[in-house]
């Protein structure tokens, strides 16, 4: 089979198309004949700096859609030929992908494999940020960093559907604002002055909930954008800044709270909770409440081009690698 690997860390050029043996599932696993693989910023961090890479060579990719090829010993409720989406620790950039059965999800009725490749990380993450962790209530306001990205696109829609009083976004360029405005956002800000923009838009009050995948100084500014009793959810550190710390000086005066979420960590520590979250979030897609943000696809052999586009911070929505049918 064909797969994408890198043998050293670096730019997109280190990604190589290789031939490899077809894997077989172990106990509690399945193999999936891949149709599409999702491209995530975590894949770029793995390639560039070894994020979550146990050893080299490494095959990136956290999510895949396709049909089950084979099931391993002890697997129940999954069968060969079944259309699924799967969350994996790595290895999704391949024609055949090994996945733990606990993170393999049968597709909701009517959902095609191309759209399904956006399910494993984007939709459950956005749902958790808005509902399970962010606990957004009707009438509250929310500010989403990376509003034009995959998670941001879905989070805006979910916040609107939850009855948010106002949905604000932050993007890195004016060119991305139109995409966000078409997916549930009332107003979109650019640049580092977003906290001032929020105060202006809210009459000085601030927002009730901030969703932040950036970390560093951006997270600090997000705290400044919160209203009294506001909540911030951290779900990444795209800035690459040193791990942030927050304590009494930042929180006590206005009764603020900070929480965090990582779907990959949840998959390790509480797979049953992840499955329940996935089922809830997938229903928002099958019910028509959320449109999935697939905006571009690349051939598997062109994975480096997908990384260049995402790394250039000009992409919107969700990028996919097309694996089947090549």
C-alpha cells in the first residue's frame, strides 16, 4: 500500500510517499480502507517539531474515513465493509489505517465519506467547547479564535444553534472574515487588538465565553476580553509559546474561570466519554444543524501541498487528503 511518512523533522518537503506492507488489525483493532484523511494543524506540528511523535519514521494523520477492511479479535459491533470515521494517534495518511475499535464510529445515515473525514476531530471538539466544557447558555456571548478554521467554522454554527446572544470571531486576515461570517458569526475581528474590539462591540461588558487554540499572549488577551464570571476554554497552543499559567491575580477580581480540552487526550483517558461525545455531536450533522467545513482536497501524494496551504495561514475550513480512487 501507499502511505505518507517523514524520516526527519522539517518543512513540508520532508513528507515522502512510500510503499509499505498492508497492516493487519490486532486485538481490539480494525483496519480501514481509507477514502479520505483529514489534515490538522497537529499534523504540521508533528512534522515540524515532533509533536506527539514517539519515533521516526512517522506516518502523520489523526482522522480517516473509509470502509472497514478487517476486524481484530474481540471487536464487537463493527464489520467489514461498514462505512466509518476513525480517530487515530497517527497513521491516517495511508491507504490502509489501523484504528482502535473504541475510536471508530459508524457513519450517520446519509453522510458521505468525504464529509465524514471532518467528523473525528472537528465536530466533537467544537461540540465539547461550546457545550460540555464551555457550557454556553442561551443569550450568552462567545468569542472564537481561529473562526475560519475547521473547529471555528463548526463552533460558530453550534453557538448560534445554542441560542448565543452574540457570536464573535477572530481571524488572521481580512480575507478569512467572509468565510466566518457565513458560518454563524455576527462580527469578525483581525489582529491582536481583538480585546478592544470585543469591549467596543459589547459596550464595555466583554463576552461570557472565549475559545482559544492559540495560547501565549493571545490567551492572555482572551482573559481581558471576558465579562465578569466569564469562562475561557483552552484547546491548543498553536503559538508554540511556553505553557501558560494563570492564578489568583487574573481570576479572582472578576470571578473568571479557565478550563481545557484535548480530544486526543480524552481518547486515551476516557474513551467511553469520547464515544458518547461523538454520538451527540454527530447527530448535529445528521440532523442538518451543522454543515461540515470541507473547503479543499488534495491527492495523497500531494500531502506536502496541503501542509503548505495550512502552514501559510491562508486556508479556511477543513482540508482533506483524497486516498481512495487514485
